[in-house]
């Protein structure tokens, strides 16, 4: 999410040798981004992206919405990001892993049914967060209603953070997460939904490439990734905008050692500036796009 990217951003990120033509991790207003899907696609095309995955959380609504209007010079890959609940034994700090489904079939009904359940769990979580905020003297129900666009929207905590900003209870998304919405904070509510094994199975059944997203602990937690490879994980996000060069190298070494396809992207949400600014710092080697295209074609 945007707050996480801001927390982990480093001044010593890799310097792109040329504008990236690949971005396989983006979010629109259909989940927790700020841009309408068509505007995000247009901005990416204008920045020089030629292979774009729209990976909204738990919904393909943006992909369906944009479909007929994608610029001819850009290939839009249907994607999704699933925040997966992990057992305590995995010991992840927020109790979840994020799995991208790249190249899924938007017409696959069983996958859409699984995403609908995920969206329902998201709504329940948001309702519980709103209750906690009301108890804290920070009602934002009207602001949340104004930020929701369609019934297929997969609202997330960044949406709540923006509502808090609009009401004067926070100065930024990062501030809202740090004081109120982050793990263990006063308005924190645990997530419910799919685990990574179920999410990977659903993505593969829908014809997609399952990718573990922004897992900076990859080198230290390789056993976690090996377990996911055994159930069908096919890729690892390596060229992540917010990472420094050392982290990119470490995670890339894990991907190569385990035979996983490298992916990369901005994880763009929009709170930190226009898409062009995020894209300017993105370095995804051309070979990444070629590898992803080959996997999806095969």
C-alpha cells in the first residue's frame, strides 16, 4: 500500500538507466488508489509504459472498465492483489502476505466468486474500523461514503486514511497509519479472508501467474517462499520502486535461486504524487516484461 511504500522508500534506490516500459503493480480507485482506472492507464502510457498490470485489491472491476479504451501502444494485463492471512507460525509482522495474480482471466467465474468473498470481508473490516473510530471521537462515515465509487470497489485502509485527512484527523496517509490504522494502533482491526495457499490456487485456476509482492525479507525467510513454490507460486516481485539497490539484489538472488519469474512495479496508489513522478524512479529491466509475457503466453 502507499503508506508502506512511503515507510520503506530509500534515497539510494537504483537509478533507472532509461524510462521503464513495464509496471506490473498499480492500484486505481476501484480499490485503494486515487485515480480512476482510465486515468491511471492513460498516465502510464504517457510515461512510456508498454506493459501494465492493473492490480487492484480483490477486484477486476477496473480492468473491465478500461478494457475498450486502452491505448494501442500499451498492453494492459488483468491483475489483482490479494492480501492473504498467514498462520502465526509464519511470524509476519502484520499477519499477512500479499500475492499478485498477473494475467488472470476476468471472465473466470470461480475466481470472481472468490474475489467477491474477499470484498465482503473488506467491507466488514472497514465497518469495524469505523466503529472504533467513532468510539475514538473520529466519525468519518460520510467521508467514506463519498470516497466509494461502485459496489465492486474493494475499499482499504488507505481509503479510511484519506477520509481521516478530509475530516482533519490526520495530515497524511502515513500519519493516519502511524497513529491510528497500523498494526496494533487504536483503530486496527485484523483482516479476514483467503490464505496464501488458497489465493495461489485461485490465481492459477484463473490462468494467472502468482507472485509474492514486496517481500523484502525474502533472503531471511526463504523457507516461507519455498513452501509457497511447492503450492504453485511462480514469481517474486524484485524490482520494487521503494527498495534500495541492495534489497533488489538480495530479493533477485532468491528469485533466481528458486526459479521464480522476476516482476516489478511502482505499487502506485497516488497519495505521494502523480504517476509520472513514481515512474521516473522505477527501474524494471526489459527482460522482466519479456519473461512475464512468455509465461502468460505459455
